[in-house]
């Protein structure tokens, strides 16, 4: 009997603390100052982090490329494990407007790009090795 009383309370508290709500109220007035419309907008947001950081693999010719983490907070790692000692790759990062925001002309087997000074958003990373190029979408949080 006691469990039947506690269970709904536990469920209520779980739901209460697992979502956040924000209410926005809009008013519209006519020329005389009378309110002629009121609209409530409720925005629910889960506190669970749905963003999953991943390692992406691709190939440029015969060379494997690893890019992680994506989405990135401050440092993006680009690994080209089979890159020779005398070889280097070129990394160019572009914003959504197509403007070059970061460039690394001599990327080695393990290169870390510092993105902490860049604003949040979506970027395009071009990786060029010899005469081949691949592009990646990078999300900066």
C-alpha cells in the first residue's frame, strides 16, 4: 500500500527534474492601446545531452584519416597515422560564409587544431594530401 503512494510521487519528481520549460508570452495591441491578442509559447528542453561526440574515419587515397571529437568544444584532432615523415597534409577550416578561419599547411600524423577562439557554429574542414582533398562538416559547440 505504501509503495502505491510513493510511486506516483517518485514519477512526478523524475519528470519535474528531467525537463526544463520556458514560457514566452507575446501581446499585441491595437492603436488605442487595447490588447487584441495574447499568445503563449512553451518551450520544453530535455536536460539530457543528446550530442554524441564521435570519431570519423575516411581515406585520402590510401591514407586513413581520423577526425575527433565532433562536435568539438575547443580542440579538434586530425590523425593521419600512415603519413610518411617527409609528407604533410594541408588543413583549411572555413566558416559558413566560406571565409578561411584557420589554416595548417604542414599537418603531420597527429595534428591538434585549437578552435577555442572561434564562435559556435558549423565549419567545413578541407584536408588536402598530394592532389586529393576531402571535406568534413565540423560542429563547434
